[in-house]
């Protein structure tokens, strides 16, 4: 156990609660689902976070995905520094926007044209608008437990912070908006077929996290993504992969490359900005040509394509593009953690479920397979909270919610992975008293 002091974090949290709803600028960070008070981070370097009290943590969130090369990566810093003397925003086109568009199009199989925005939420909201404008249809299908940012039409059966705080259907979303969102269970093709048959010619798009990361990690069953592709092709529905989490992470070309299923549109965020606020949506040329100023579907943004964010994103994506071996490394270190956790559990006579792919994984405190939102909700949340706090005491910073994935970075060495597994063994052992 190496975490002792948290007075500085506590003081900041007390001040913050007077000033910011819940003391945080994004709800899951408040630790409400796991008990205890949030840690305020002062800095980060490589695989580690440092809090305001000087404690060190091994970071298994990596800013919820973007820091795939570890924190404060030198090469990204240099790229950002090169831009700063030339000012920080112009609201006019720049060279790097062209370069990053070329790079994204070369890396992501489905993207022929791309538009930069400022967050994943903007990307998904815009993609749905484009799909509606292009098809002339109003409704879309989303999957229970998938989270596509906080746009009104997505906050129906939503995962991530929405389910963490018990508001999967958020107040404030009007009935009028909600009636155009059709929800079906993840990994259930029959339900999709029924939903499509029930609204013939009315569905503009099916949007999905090809690997779901917002109900904890849930991997698509064999044939599920291809089944969606086939339905969409047959019914002229636009298939949108929300790869905000999986893009540039599960492979250079994201989950679509890894599973060999190509959607019509893709939304991106997180890694694409190298840690800065960036999102993007793109896809088939004919669809993207519906976007203003070429087509009539309106979408705009003063800070879109911001030069500082573009420099960080470009440096990160260029590096990933030129170092494909990174994905083998991340897969191996992910395997090491997950197989090691399973060994730890076997040693303690436990058999909880771990879902895993590449550098993303989640532990669920249930013995049943987790393949959709209903099965994810079977996890014992009390045990998860205890496990989270045990790990924190051992200097491991996990996502403070059962309904999130963990993300690894290339800064996670073999030695640090061993430290993680030791902490995991001790944290699980401490749970035995509660089983
Ligand atoms: N809902 C976000 C991840 N799925 C968490 C974002 C944050 O708190 O930074």
C-alpha cells in the first residue's frame, strides 16, 4: 500500500463542489459510483499520474483512451511547441488540416472524406444529422448500453456516466426527440431485424460502438457486425461505426480493420487529438458531400481544425501509422494483464468475468458471460467499488465505474504490468471477506 495522503485533493474537491456541478466537469470523475472522493491530478508522465498530494498512480485509463503513447510524449510535445509561436487559432483553413485528413483517409478503411470537429459528441451528433439528411429518413437504431456522447438523441438506454449515475434516459430529452431513437440489445441481430421490419423505409442509420466500451467492455460476437452490414446494405440504411474509443487503438484502422467490416460512416475522437479536444466524422464520398458547403446538411465550428490540436493529433497518428508494431505490443501487454488476472482469480477460487480485446478490458463481478447491457448490469457494483478502492490504495488508477473500459498505453512496461498483477492479487484477496 503506498497511497497515504489526500488532503490537497479533498480541499480542492470541497471548493469545486461549490463552483462546479458535483465538483467535476464530467460526471464519472466524481467517484460517486465507487465511493470516496476524487483524486485531483497535478501531472502525468509516461504510465503514471501524480496527484496534488504527491501520490503516484499507474494509469489504466489514459484519459479514457487518447494517451495511447503514454503521458507527455516528447514527440507530441515537440509538435505542439512548433505551433505555439504562430498563434493558437485562426478560424481559417491550415496546412495541417489537409495533412491530417490525408492521413485519416489512408488509415481508416471506410473514410473517403472527413470533417474535423472538437469532440466525439459533436462527431456522432453530426454523423446522425448527415445520415438523416442524406437518406431523408428520421429514425435511427442504437444499442442499449452504447454511449455516443451526450447529444439528446443518444441519451436513451445510454451507457457510460449515464448508467453509472442511473440516468440512462436523461431528463431534458423531449419525447419528440426520443421517439426517433430505436434501441435494441447489443449482439442481437434478430432484434435489429425486427426493429427494421417494424419501421420500413424510416430508418436512416444504425449507429454502434463496434466494440462497446461504455457498458464496460463488450466484444461483438462472431458475425454480428457483418450481419449489421448486410442488413444496412439491403435496406439502404447508413451503418455508422462509433470508433471514438476503438479508432487507432484496436488497429491502425480501428475495429473496422480488425473485424474486416466496413461501415458507411465512422466517428472518431480521443486518440485523433493526441490528448487535445478533437473529434471527426467521415465516410463514403457521396454521403460526406451532403455536408455544407458542398451539400445542404449544416455543421460548423470556430475551433474545428484548431492548429494546436491538429499538430498533436497529426504527430500521434503519424507515429502510429509508421510504427504498426505498437499494436502487437499493446495486444501482448493486454494479454499479459488479463491472463495474469485470471490466474490470480484461479488462485483465490474466484471466477469473475473479464472481457478483453487488444489494449482494452473490463472486469465484471459476475460469473455469467457479459455480452450486452442486461448481462453487464448483473455485475455486483458493491464489489466493483471495493475492488476499485483497493486498487487505488495500491497505486493503480482504474476507471471509477463498472460501465467503462480500461485503456493501456505503450508506456506500460512488463515490470509495471507485474506490479499491476501484484496489486490485483492483493485487491482481489481483500474481497474474499465479502463473497
Ligand atoms: N464518459 C467518458 C468515458 N466514456 C468519461 C469522460 C471523462 O470523465 O473524462
